[in-house]
C-alpha cells in the first residue's frame, strides 16, 4: 500500500484515542469564520499526528481543546 493510500491519523486528547480519516476521504467544510479555524485545527492535527493543545489555556475552562 502506497503512502497516498494510507489512512491519516492523529491522537485526539478530547476523544482520548487515535482518530483516523480513511484513505481518499473527501471533506467539505461549510460555515463562517469559525469553521476556518476548525479546518486549520484538523489540518494541523493531520500534519503533526496529534491534536493541537493550547498549553496556556486554563484546564478548567470548558472551551479547552483537551481534557
């Protein structure tokens, strides 16, 4: 199996497990400017194989990206 045919995976702190997009998956993002940030966070996670964590954010804040 070539690299282009492999699933793209990343570790999710929110889900506390690895999440994968199957090979040849097409995604469509519709929305306003906040959707752009969701896309950027997904792209970052797939590139770095780990979900983005804002280490400066208060861990008790319910808006945080990790648990």
